[in-house]
C-alpha cells in the first residue's frame, strides 16, 4: 500500500483539496509546476436576478427527486426546493442540509446511521456523503479541464479536510465515502482542518507570516466553522518545520448552533406545534428564515437589498406564525 501511494505521489500533476463543511463546502487546487498559485471555484451563485449571492463555497445541501435519486447540490438544490415549495409541488422531494454533524461524538457510528431531511423524514446518511463528494469531484474536474488541457483524473492527488475532533470512526466514514465517490484511495489523504489553517497562515501578509516564521514562535489557530470549532497550537522549530505542542481539540460550537437557538426562540414565542405546522404547510418560509440567519452572519456576501427582502419575508413568516398559533 505504501509503495502504491508513493507511486501515486510521483505521478501527481495537481493537488486538489475538498473542504466538506457542515454548512458550506468548496475546493481549491494547484498545479505541481506552480504549487503556491491556488485556484478556487468562483462561479457559485444563488438567488437569481441582479442580486445573486456569489461565494467561493456553496451550501452542503443535497436535493433528491421523488424517486430518491440525486437531483441537485448546493445553492441549486436549495433554490429548486424553495421554488417547488412555493408552488406546493415539493411533495416527494427531499432536501438534506447540515448532516455532517451526525459524525460527531458517535461512538457507535456505522454506515447505517440516519439523518433527517428538511421535513423530518429519516434516511441513511452515507449515500448523502457520497453524493456530495462525488458532486465536488466532478465540479473540480470540469474546472481543471478549463484551466489546463491534458490533465487526466489519474494525475490528481486529493486531500479531504476533516475537523480535529473527529474520532477514528468518523475519519474512516469520510474516507469510505470518498472512495465510494470514485476517488482512488491511493491518491487520497485526510487532513485536519486547523492544521491546514495553521500552514495557510504562512501565506498571509508580512506581519502574520513574520510572526509565525520565527524559530521558537508559538501560535494558536481557531477555526470557527458551521458545525465545529477546531483549535490547534504549534511551535516553529529551528529547521522550519512545525511541532504540535498541544493536541488539536475543539467541540460542536459552530454557527449552526446559533441558528438552532434562534429556532428555539421561535418555539418559545409561538409554540412547537406552530413551527411544525409551518414546516408542513409553508416550507419555503422556513427556508427563508434560515436565509435570514445566514445573512446576519455573512452580510458581506449578500447585497443589502437582498438582506432587506429577507427580513421582509421574515416578518411575513412571523405573521403566519401568529395566525397559525391563534388557530391551534
């Protein structure tokens, strides 16, 4: 196995890294002849019209058609489901979001573990991970062929980033999902997210780069993501390499838990039955509430006019909630 991996490394012309996130995912890659020139995807859009959201990453959302087959990923999946829900044509369609955290602190994790779709129905999680990674891989291959002619899939070495707090079961789950998504295991490496961030600090401006490049310097990197917060602490050794001076750590303290508490607040205000009824009768409004949560944490990504529209939609949702709670 080691010789195969070594042989794969020697033939590598391109390294691609997938950031499979709880809320957002993306990828970056660089060619062997210019490894420090990082390429990223820059054409993920959402919303349509003149006020489209533009991002280097895209929601980790999977949309399945009524036959249970993959239909859309990312912004496209969320937008299509919202459109179907607006026309009351979403029945049978299944939208899955933020399912990555099912791997956290699951001592009895197997490929049979399940997650809920947007309407609360259960499904085995493993195929969703496979579909997501496969989509990112295929999207990457298209982007690479646009950058350079002659690159074959076998020329690519893949890196899949994972939270530092993942246990061995979760790491194996992610590796198995990547292999099931048609990634050659001999051309695949798992990397801890905060350690990747620590190395990335060396590419920053002079002040930051200088501070972390000095022999004996010690620094902490805190990676605050959608599902987890990951922390790494390193020391720069005299030979330029990094020494881990504290085991990478963290916890389930990502942004989605802000959203969960937001929804709990609505539960307290209008009652759990009201929200359940709204999810069944007006699912597109629940999606809009989620977008409002997103806008308050990422307003640098979304045009101000769209943020105002989202808040108008939120007020509409509040009126619906009041009417439903009064009728219960």
